C-alpha cells in the first residue's frame, strides 16, 4: 500500500476548501482516508497543520502530491524566521 498526502476537496461550489489527508494512492480524491493532517483554504491562503502527524507520515514514507508539496513549501517560506 502506497500512502500519499493529498488534498480532499470540501466547501461550496466555486469556494473550495481542502483537507490535507493521508490516504492509499488507489483511493479516489474525496474517498476513504487514513488520517487528516491539516486544512488549506486557497481563497485566504490559510494553512493549518498538525505538524507532529505530518512529520510522522513523511518519516514513514508517505509521498506528498505535487500540490501538497507546493503548499507546504510556501508555508515554510512564509513562516517567521528565527
């Protein structure tokens, strides 16, 4: 079973809202998933992550989709530098 991190669409018509989920790569976009690790609202560019769970899935070999990879990369560059 190949686990991927992908977006699952929610929200109203023409107002998308996405859940970032860990799921089997064979499942459909809005189908069954293993765990929800975050949300993303492209209208406001608001990203909410459960960082511990995200790191756990990535450490165990889950592959992010191209879009999830881009969203996470943008969030990392938007984070305040310490």
